[in-house]
């Protein structure tokens, strides 16, 4: 129920559309509209700032999506990155066997085939000859681009273990059943960080990153009571993990994974050392030891975080007998920080509002809106998740102050035009 409202708001306000919609869409792929891309960029920037910019121990990279095919043999994905798939013999629909556990075939009750393993990697060919030697894959996770660059990064950055490498980028999985809007898609983005530590210290670092990542969602403004930690039991552990926790969120369709935190041990670097024949060990000058670092990984989905922000922010309220829909997004990530409204289209108010728009634009994402009553403009601002509405009114003409309306409390204060940049800046950082 609530999801339908969010999907419809996303379409109406220009957050998210089905991909290739005029052709009927394509399953598991979505496009971000003007507000959606702004929100997505802000979430990525928010992550990068806390994981890379504000830290001395994490470096960023941006690796290619198509990598040498041996990478995926070494990583174990060619062999093991598969889900059990079943087909219904009657309606021919395809399901993930683990999605159906304990349920009968949901649509027609037909007989199911035996489960077969289905590799989730998208295959393509590199170059003009489409033979087996030219097979390549679209990366199913960004992590491998970090492992293969371990030595490339450590030398120029002069980092010492423990340190991390972070990356944001697209990943692709041929999911058997993409579903729940942008929650499980075939093309998505990840924000991943691989933290290289000395073996034996991995337990402590694992705990550290669990806490740190949970705190991040708190700072992002996600309601605490909606976040959960879920520990993977043996059967759930990925082929590379010794220990794993999911940070989960209580979505309208169930409590689901937002981010995975894994202790990947020395699996990845050892495998790449074996497959590439290159030395991926680390020489610790302090202790005079050489070892293959263990890796603690934090792996978040951009699209899932964005969906979580939308779901968490959505609320309906009654104000003086009228319903209002509000997207209570944090000012730190809201697609537009402020709307600028002339109260009426005369008395020089549009000109002053445009001047304010020009004044604020170099600093923040703002928009000018003169269409409809100011009440209607506020409603649009609420639905778009814009935290502040700046209105030029008759008093502005006298004293160069404007009314600033707070989206959440609907309280209004007067701020001098010259003080607006500072006033808004404070709101973002608080
Ligand atoms: N490198 C580790 C890794 O990829 P994962 O648990 O398979 O681990 C990490 O994925 C995160 O990537 C998930 O928590 C989720 O946020 C996001 N993700 C994975 N598959 C996705 C999909 N099909 N659609 C959207 N997001 C996905």
C-alpha cells in the first residue's frame, strides 16, 4: 500500500521512472529523473565525504566495469555466484527457489521443475569476434576493482595497513526476480569500502565498521527504530566470508538488507595472487613481517539507500482539514535545498526572487517557482522534500528580508537577503 504511494510520488514528482517506459519498460531497470538524480548524487556525496574526505586512512578509486575475465574466476564468481532457479511447468514463470521456500507456486499452483543453479553475471564479448576467448562480464560487485589495484594504490598514497580503499560505481546482476521497485534491480550502484588489516586484528575492525556504518545511517537521518543488524548464519555466508552482518531496514515489504559488512579474510588477495602470479602481500616495516592483509568490507547499495531514505521520509498529515504529503528528507541530501517564491507576480517581487535565486545558486541546489498560489507552491515543495521555502512579500520591498518556511514545522521566520547563504549553510551542517 505505502509502496504504491511512493512509486506514484516518484513518477509524479520526477524522482524515478521505469526504464524505456515508452516501449513498455524493461524488467529490473529504472531511470532517475531530475529530483532522483539530485538525491542520488547527494547520497553518494554524503557517503564519500564521511568515508574518504573526512578520513586520512581511506583512499578513493574508480575502476572499470569490464575487467579481465580471469578476475571473476579468481573471485569465485564464475563458479559460485549463482542462485537456485525453478520454472513453473504450467505458466512458465521463473522463480528463485529460496524465495519460494515454504510457499506453493504463487501464481497458478503449477508443478515446479527441479532447482538449477543460474549464474547471475551478465556476459558480453570484447572486440569484434564473439567466441569464448572474447567473453567478458559486467562486474557484479565493485569490490574486485579494489583488490586488483591494491598495490597500485598503496604505493602512491603511502598508506600503511590498516587502511581502506573506497569506490562508488555501477554493478550488474541478472537477478531471476527483480522486485520491490528499486530494491532489487539488474543494474544498480554500490558504495563499497575495503579495509585492509593485519590478520588477527580483523575481529576488532569488523566490530568497528559495524558500529561506524550503523552510525552513518543515523547521521543520514534514518529513524533508529527501523534499522536492524542481522548476523549471517553458516548457510547464508557468501563464499568469501568468515563473518557477516547485514544492516537491515524495515521496508513496507519486510525487513531487508541495506548493506553488507563482511570479514572476507585473505580470500580475495590470496586468490588474485594465485591467479595472477603477482605478489599481493604487504611488508609491515614496524614489525618486519610480510603478510596478506585481511579485508573488512562495507558494501552498501546506492539505490537501496535512496529507497530507504524515501520510505523513511514519507508521511501524510492533516493541516487545517487538508491533507499534505511530506518528504521529510534531511537538508544534507534533499534534491533541492530551497524553493524561491515571489508572493505575487507584480510590484517587482519576481525580480527580487530571481536575484535571490542567482545569489543562492552558486552555493546550493535551489529553484524558482512563481506558478500558482503560494499554498500550492508550498505543497509541491513538501512533496519534493525541499526543506525551505523562501518567499518574497510586501515586507521584502521595505526591509530586504524574506519569509523562510520550514517544511517540517511549517514555522516561518524572517531572514535578511544578505544573510541567506550563511543561514542555509548552517542548516545543512547541523
Ligand atoms: N561486495 C559485496 C557484495 O556485493 P552483496 O551483499 O551481494 O555484497 C552489497 O551486495 C549491497 O549491494 C547490498 O546490500 C545491496 O544494497 C546492493 N545490492 C546487491 N544486489 C542488488 C540488486 N540486485 N539491486 C539493488 N541493490 C543491490
